[in-house]
């Protein structure tokens, strides 16, 4: 990682989100933690970690780490102790126990493909324990103040090591209550406020990023009044970007943005196209899910739980125009864009691998053995490198794309560089622009007197479209990549022609007249 920091900096990325690196039995790729205060030896040591943090900071890069708050591994010493501890003891109550599986019956199952109940029997404790994910991930009991203290101590431990924040895994599920869905309970929000108070007092620069796969209204709650998480992933936007593309319609984007309420000024959405999990389709209707499954996962092996376990480029049939289009949306819609490693070079996946492993294969750095990812014997790799005809690492790798000025990698670098240049993309407001064709989505991002008009053709056909830009009469649109000026906006609708899947980012410059 130390050797790759310059690459990350060269992308224009300013924050790394590290997936779990803690000691773990690895039955959920590290989301099953058995020790929160060290590093799994296969990744390095605490000293290595400190070097990484220091080296990242010296390049202006921040590091956000995973904090799997909701559950531990069943191999964690807390669970081993709890199952043997007397009923009613503090140690036993680190987890949630029951004599029956009837309790919290209104709570849904998340991993529907592999779990049939949120309760599993523990023969040592002679009781059922609660788990929202895999059975080997017992849920912690946050009604026990000792557990809250443990969590705060773990946060302090890593913040003292210099980390810049935490992605808080699965936080809607922290606390459960009878006759509720056991998600987003007021108690959970109270707990987050308590955590935030500690962060604000002791580590005011740290960021809390909520993983809460929810509708905008519910996700909005995780910002509180600016006193819970600083950031939250915008889950419902993601499938709608794919839907807008598949239907060649601006509707899905407009609909979701219109119900995305404003958030406290110091907060921000994290927006994304893909990540290490399945492309979740929980935040769409059943009909929309069927449509997205049929469109993007006709091969049923690609379906997992309520989602699709594929990477971006294979989802889009390696179509460079559509890959660019989704990135143009990602980089210009409100929120901090989060890129998934490998998507910047159009990496492929391997659906023959189990669970979500197919989208977690080694980064393709070069055409060297193991894609330059490791010098180990190939059979010793945790997951194999991609070797299929379209996506193999000899053809798709950083080395190759670095030297090609027209590569996807360099295209993304250039867009990120432009984005950094114009704060309106990061902090600006957003107003949809009226267009005469639903195949086009157009909006203006504005911050102070900086206005950027984004116009995107979601269809695989050339078209001319008219935009109502009354507020910008007299302004001159300047294309942000090539710097060319377009005709000034006049009183009548503004016409643009766009190639299939083409887009413009146009700075609206005020033309002063004396
Ligand atoms: C969300 C993580 O992103 C996912 O990979 C994991 O399996 C679950 N939480 C359970 O920790």
C-alpha cells in the first residue's frame, strides 16, 4: 500500500476507505472481527499501519477505516466469554440472547440467500443468539453500557493512531426492540449522538460515515441535526443511475433527487456506483428490481440476495461510453464520489467465485504474474486474478492504461482534476433544468457565482435538445474539458446536440456588458 500511495494521489483521490484489516476468521472477508485492536498478520503490523497513515497524510490523503459496530465474529473473545458467562451477567449481555426464536419476530432477514432466521442456537450457552447477518456474526448488545464503552475505547485507539474516520458498518441494526423492525430505532440514534459527542470533544476532525442502506428520509436521520454522522452513503440513488441508463430516461434520477431532503450544512452524502458488495437492489420497488435484474443480471449466477454481484464494466458490457456516462453523473451529482478500486481501469469480475468474492479479485496493476498484485505463487492467492478473454490482467491493467492518453484511467483522472477545480461540484446546490426530452438529464450545480451546467444524453442515439435556461440569459457556456466557448444563452430555449451517451459539463460564465 505504501508503494501505491503515489498512484492513488495521481488519481486525484483524497481519501482512502480501507476495507477491514483486523484479525478475523475471514468468513465474511473481515467483517467478522475477532480482535479490534490489531491488524491481521497477513496485512502487516500496527507499526506498518502507522507508517501508512503517516505516508498518506504527507501526501494529503486521509484514511477512513472500517468499524464493524453491529456484530463481531463468533470467535471474538467477548463471544467466547459471553456464551460461558452466567445468565444476566454483564459479560453474557455483551450479546443478545433468547430462549426462543419468537423474539423480535418483525425483523427482516438481510442475507436472504443463506440465512433462514436471525436467531441461532448456541449449544454452550444453551440459548439462541441474535444475528442480522451470517450466523457466525453475533450482534453486540448496545443496551449494555459496557459494550458502548468498549466501542468508544476502540474508536479512541484508532483515532490516536491517526486515522481520519470510520465507515460505520450496518448501523441501522445496532439496537433491537420487540414489535418493531429493529431498524433505525430512536435508541440507535441516541447512541450515535453519544458517540458523536465523544468524537467532537476529543477528535473534532474525524469523520463518521454511515452505512445505512435506506430510503433518503430514513438515511437523512443519520445526520441528526448535524450531531450524528457527518456522512452517509446514498443507497437509493445508485440503482436509479443504472435504471436511468437502461431506460434512457431522466425520470429515476429526478424522482430520487426530489425526495432527497436537504441535509445539515456540515454533512455530505457519499455517492457511488459500485462497491465490494453486491449492487444492492433493496431500495427499489419489486417491479424495478425485476427490471434491473433482467437488464443487468440475465445470467442468474450474477444475482445474490437482493442484488447483483458484478463490477461496473461487465454490468455495462465494457461499453466505454456508458462507463463514462455513469462517471459523469457520479462526479457531478451532489455528494462525495466514492470509487471502487479497479473500476477506474474497467476491471472485470468472476461470477464463478462464491458470495461477493467475484468483485474482490486482486487489483490489476500490470501484465506481470498475479497482475503485479503479489509475488506469491498464484495458487497461494486468496482469490485468483481475472484471466477471462475480455477482462484478463494482461489486457486491463494500470501500467498499460497509465501510458495511454486515451485510456479510461486517464479519462477519469482528468475528470477528477476538473471536479477538484470547481467547488460547485463538491458543495454547490443543484437545480434541474427543464428539457424537452426525457432522454436527457440536465442540472446546474451552483456555488456563489460559480454555475456548472451538466447535460447528459442517456440514450444510445444522437439528439438535439432544448433547455430552458432563463436564469442564465446572457451567460456564455464554456466546455470544461476543452475550454471552448459555446453560443451565449439567449431569451429563447438553448439548443444542444449530443451524440449517443454524450454529455457536457459547461461553466456558465457571466458576460459583463459596460
Ligand atoms: C456490510 C458490508 O459491506 C458487507 O460486506 C458485510 O457482509 C455486512 N455489512 C456484514 O458486516
